[in-house]
C-alpha cells in the first residue's frame, strides 16, 4: 500500500468553511460551504466513482479502478482493485466492498478480509447494506442480520437501514419506522469512543424518490424542500445535513431550514463530509 489513510487529512476543522464532496460517473467534486452558504465548487478528480465516505478529516472514494484516498493535494490509489462501496468502521478503519464481492478492512498498512457480499451497496460503521440484506462485521467476519434490498445504512446512534419496502431501525430485531421505497439514510455520526448499538435515535434524515424525512425531538416528519427533485444521496456532518438530487441540485441544512444550489452534478452516487 502506497498511501496510509491515517496520515492524510483533507479537512481538520481549523477554519469556518466545510468542504462537501460529491461523487458519481463524473468523478469527485468538492463544494465549499460556510454555515448555510454555498461557495466555490468544481471537479477535483475524473473517474467513475461509486461511493464515498468521510470521517475525522479523511475522505475515501470507491471507483471502478481502485479505492482512492484524498491526500490534501490530490488522490492516491490504495491498490486493492475496483470497489463499489466504502465506509469507516466504528474504530475508524477504512472498510471497502470490492467489485469481486470481497469486503476488506484496513489494519494499519495491511488489509483483513471480512467475508464476501456479492451485491454490496453501502458501508457505515460495522454495517453493510446490500441487495441480499444488511450485514454486520463481527470478530468472526460478516454476519447477515436481516432485511432485503437494502439501499443504504447508518450506524450512528441507533442503526438505520433504507430498503425498497421501508426504513428500519435496529432494536429488538429490525423495527419498521416508515413505509416506502427508501434509497438513502444518514444520522449524526457517533463519537470516536462510541459503538453502533441499539438505543435512542439522534438526529437523522432519510429519503425516498418523493420525499425527505427528518427525525428530531423523538419523531419523524416530512421536510419541506426548496426544490421538487428526488434526493439520491445524503450525509450528515457535525454542522448539519447535506444532500444531492438526481437533477444535480445541492442541498444543505445547518439549522435554519434547507437551502439549494444547482451545481450540475447529475445522478450523484454519494455525498461525503470529511
């Protein structure tokens, strides 16, 4: 491995601006935000990207050629081959679902194979979403923990899963939260000393093609957005929530309602906030 992701940071929280990364078939684009204002945005790397994840100032991107990590002045390949999904485990290690079905976890300068999931779609914490359901990383590898046609998963606070037939919360088994075909979900990230486990749900967002839902003060409610476009990707940072629509509109909410900015990045695959 030529690049150690532990040594690379693209955002250290030292200034007031927050970079938000959007990936898709167009590559990797960065959008500068400050509170609820959208600043400069532009393409940072050309590739075919399938997924992206950010945590603790780090950024990883799953592409058709390799897993890339931001190096501050560009992107470096980890040499593991094509990937379909990436995320950070509860311990902060990078987890990648590769194109050949293998799921691997970074351990220092080496990789450990967790198991195989042929249809992975998203990774967050110790959870992985795929067409065959939701999987959880354990000391013995990957374990299927239920559901079908999972599109996205959030491991923060109480784990959530977005599936073709509803949004589910992990408690005593998977409990139905909302009905509908959900494609994206994101909740406030757990702290470095926290683990993904059942408990009280913090702030969260989940999206279908027709609506965005917000969980706050103990209940889900429909969010009023400034555009009538389907949300295809979501992420939450420490400052707020961020989203992309299929038509290429960037949305953000940092506590004073949702604001929008067309950026021309159509059919985004993921949004990531380092």
